């Protein structure tokens, strides 16, 4: 069974964040991260939630802690990030 990551963050503008997020898909895939679902919180329009499947745990962990990802978060107006790694039982 696969490991998953639940990612949540406040974004300055959801539409701007979504555009940057889509542009960065190949970068996530190269890091062993596959997009599963993206949601916008209906009660908080500038809150993004994403669920990812991890195909390579070592590469994904390195990417999630990388300066490169931090720069993309800045470009997408991301703040207050919460990441939960979910392992199968």
C-alpha cells in the first residue's frame, strides 16, 4: 500500500496558487509525488487542500523540505502550511 501526504495551506489568492501548482506538476512527479485530489475549502476560499500519493518516499521527503519548494510556495502566496504523512496500516 502507498504512503500519502495530506497538505493544507492558506493562500493569498486561490486562483494564483492553483496556476502555480499546476505549472509545478512535473517537479512533484520527479520528486516521487503524484497528485490525487485538490480541494478549495468552501468556508475559506483562500484555503487549499491537496492529497498526494508518494511513489518514492526518500525523494518526496527531500523535496518537501527543500529550498526549491519553499520558493514555489512563495511564488504561489502560500502560508501556514500543514503537512501530514499518512502511512498504511
